[in-house]
C-alpha cells in the first residue's frame, strides 16, 4: 500500500521568497515520487520525478525536490518565487514494476503575493 | 505532436442522460487513465487500461464504462448521469516501466449534471 500526505492545502509566499511545499509518503517498498503542477483550467503537468537515482532532483521552472528516506519526505522547493508559480501542486507516489497504481495527494495551492 | 486531447471541453447534462467523453493520445503509450477531480479531493482514478483490449476499474468506477479498441483512444461513457458526476474529468497516458507515474494529462472536460 502507498499514500502521500501534503501538509497545507494553501501556502502563501511573497514574490522572491523561498517556496517550500511539503510531501510525506508511505510505502512498503522503495517508491517512485513525482511532483505535478496544475495551472487554472488546465491538466496536470509533470514538474519532476524521483526514480531511485540521485536523491536531489531538479525539475522545470527552477523547482527541485529532495528524497529523504529517513524522513519519508519529498518536499518541493524553489529559492525565489515568481508570480507565474501561482498554481496548485500535487505530490504523487507509485511503485516499480509493470502497472502500479499512482496515488496523488490532495494538492497545495500556492499563492504568490507581489 | 498533440499529446493527449479531450473533447468536449465543457458539457451540461440533464439527470438521466448519457454521454461519451473522448480521449486520444499520439505518443504510442500503452497505459491510459481516466480521473475525476473534485475541489479539495485531489484526483480519483475511475478506470485505467494497460493496452488495447485491456481495461480495469479504479477507485470510483460506478456509473462509468470504458473501452480500448486502439492504442490511441480511450473513451469514457457515462450512463444515466447523476448530479454526483458533476466534476472535471481528466484523461492521461503514460509509458511503461519506470514511467508509469510519469503521466501526460489532457486539458480536461468540465461536466455539470443538473
């Protein structure tokens, strides 16, 4: 069984400030982890993925995430928020091997204040 | 390369009516999915398919049916629409192997049942 928990359904940051969106996972075996972004009235778009290679993963638009097994976390960060980062972000987990169910978190809406 | 396309973008149905949501992908992905997204609830998997001719139920299949006669197309059928089916529906596809969690989403269909 697998699950993800996203802390905070809404996060507000000032433009230029650090963005930190939290994701904790639960998995019986080593997982694959993903962050997706959803802009208003659009589908989800993959930001980055962890598939057991480097623990620090860089994605698009300056985002990165670090896989920490000891903390079962995969938090998403960006050093300096931009107005265009305002969107909803989803953490997701799946397992390796053939078809495995992908479980999405409930999402965190990021507001960027000018 | 269009990716995943969905039609229609919007639809209003009366209770008891039926309709088919269309989904097509041009990436030659074997895996395809239908999700529904309700506010604050993340994504719920309705049905998925691991290849042409093979489909299976997800978390919330009641009231829906699917078919997969080709690799490209994965239509979702709503029979006897109910207000509880008011939602935004997303189709997605993914490559096999480690890419299972790397899903490509369509732009969504916003359905209202009144």
